[in-house]
């Protein structure tokens, strides 16, 4: 005697809507995480606008020139007279130095910082800008 099946056999379905939700959440998470990875060793300078390629900034030396003329070396205040000596001890050959100058900083202060770095033996500079 043949017994009738109590349940019909249904094939499993993959629901795509929850998968899209999860993928969107992961995408947003990774985008926010990648934005926090950019590290610039300067304080809140208002950088000039410009178009520049994205630089890879790991542990580079950053000289920040603020609009009042104060200098910062990797977020630490430093006098112009001590900048050359500090750069000679912290700089490694072959790496460039980032100059993050406020857009309202005096041209002479920026040039003096670059000349102090040149006196320390640094020949490669990168200028930090805000992308337009």
C-alpha cells in the first residue's frame, strides 16, 4: 500500500535581498575604515585647494607651518632654529618630507622651513593639499 506524502518537496531558494543588505553594510564599513587610515602628522591646518594624486603616508615626517608662523614637527611644536637638528636625527635617507602649510601661512615661513630641511640633507618634499 502506498502512503501519500504529507508534505510536498520544495526546492530551496536563495533570497538575494538580505545578501544585498549585508554586502552594502560591508561596503560602507570598509569605506569608513579606509578613510580613517589616512594619517597626516599635522594638526588642523587649512590646506590650499588643488588636484593631487593620493599619497601613501605611513610614518613620514611632516613639517606643519601654521598661519601664525608656528612650526610643528609630527604634531610637536619646534622652533625654527632647532628644526635642522631635529630633522637630522629623525629623517631616514631616501624618504621625503611632507610640508603641510596653512593656506594663510606666510610664504617666508614656508620657505624657511624648507631651507632648514635642505640644510638637514633632505632634497625630496611633498606639499599637502586638500583635493578639490
